[in-house]
C-alpha cells in the first residue's frame, strides 16, 4: 500500500487542511481534487514534519490552517522548512448552507477543499519582530483592564461594608485612590478587613507600576529606527500623540498591503454592515471586525481632531444633522481620520489640516 501511494503522489501537489487544537492536530490531505489521506496526531511540529516527509515524499505540500490561539508560530516553522502555508481568518471559511454538522474532522476537510479550490482569504502575517513588539501594546491593554478590575474591587468592598459615607461619590482618579488608601488607616475596622484593603490597594499599586514599565518601553520604541518615521507621520495628525502613534504603527504594520481605502476601512471594522437583496438595500451598524482597541483609539482621537481640522468637523456636523446621533457621526469621523492616516503613511507627507479630497 505504501508503494502504491508513493507512486501515485510522487512529484504531485498535496494540499493540507490542518485543524489546530491545544493537544492534537487533525490533518486532511487532498491531491487531484481527492482526499488521499487523513490523520490525527499530537500537536507537535516535529511529528507533523515527519508525517509530511514519510507520507508525501518529493511532493509540493501546501498547508492551510485557521488563525487561533497559537498565532503565527506554526506558519513560520512551515515556511522555514520550505512548505507553502496560508493562515486564514476563521470567520471567512466558507461552509455549505445545508450543513447541520460541524466538528474538527469536517473543518479540516473544508479547509483542504477551500485551499485547493482557491476559495479562501489569507491573514497578513507580520514579521516576528513586529509581533513581539506588538505584544507590549496588547499587554498594556490587559494591564489596564486589571487596573479597572482592582479599582472596582476596592469600590465594591467599600460599599459592601458600608464605608462609602467616608468618601465622595462620582468617578475616582488615580490621585483619589491614593488619598482613600491613606484615609483608610484612620477608619475603625477589624484586622481582617484592614488586611483585605491592604491587599486590594497593594494589587492596584502593582498593576499601575507594571503599566508604567510598559509605557517606558513603548517610549523607547517610538525613537527606534524601525518605527521613528511612521510614528512621526502619524503624530502629524490632530489627536494622535506618541502613545497612540506607536500603538497604531505596531497594530497596522505595512498599510501598503491594503489595495484601497475601502479595504482598509473593512480591516478596521469601521464600515457599515449590509443586508441587501434585490431591490432592498439595508445598511446597519459597523461590522466591528478587527481589533476593537484600534477602533477605540481612533474614536478617542477623532474627538480631539474635530476641534482642530475643519474638514473633519464638517464631516461630523453633516452626519449628525442627518442622523441626529453623535455616536454615528464620530465613528464616521474616525473612519475618515484612519483613511487619511493611511494616505499619510503611503505618501510620506505629513497630515495637512483643512485639505478636502
């Protein structure tokens, strides 16, 4: 059987659909529009490479798997060993409308078939250096969430034990939390509760110290050779400071890969969704695809930008006059600002206020 398989596939192209999970990989191999082999193996690259070499010697192997929790490490290893590899967004994998079954085996078969038919979309794979630098931005987001959780725990514990009368209502600043921590020392309470508050405030201080460490590291990237020029161009736009600029530079990478401003808007998730058929044309909320943090940074910047750029202000006023919604208007401004930032990066010319396309 091994001799027959080797003879039939020798020198041919083999398309592999790989379903990635934490402990195991499922593989479906197709050649000549036919499934030639299926296998399950431990999630180990060494085992996968041995499988390719033993089962498909002298064959051109192309692999496709869905982007997931492992990132692009598997892609890098496959490409380094001379295999073609595509990482596809999970939400773009086409499925049969009549299909009522979904499991890992069916998924890997679908990946192999889609890849063979050319019916797929490929993820942009950033360089390893960019991925590692970008991780600092994402860790910063996680730390900020931890800070918010720590603050909420302190506020809820104060309320639960009836101590809110000692403090003012409303939103508390970082300085306010430091004042509360000092004031806690003079409030009568049991040793157990005092210990709890000491632990909660210690956790908050530690998270804020981590945030400062990451911010310092990001500031060094702002001045580094790999990002200095892009950060300077992005900072030329109103509402874009050095922190937002380096975060956008790390998340976007090379924007020349987007063929049009519409493609860039779709990547950001800032274009309206559409449900149209025949004569019916209905557009809904934005798609919200891509990184939500990037959309949030752009919207924050847009609020500042409309106070400095008359063209963006005009855009905001036009949308709000038609829709009556400030949220829709500022999202439209954020989309316009992002498209202008892309043009700035492509042209190398700093942002110019008041320019009409």
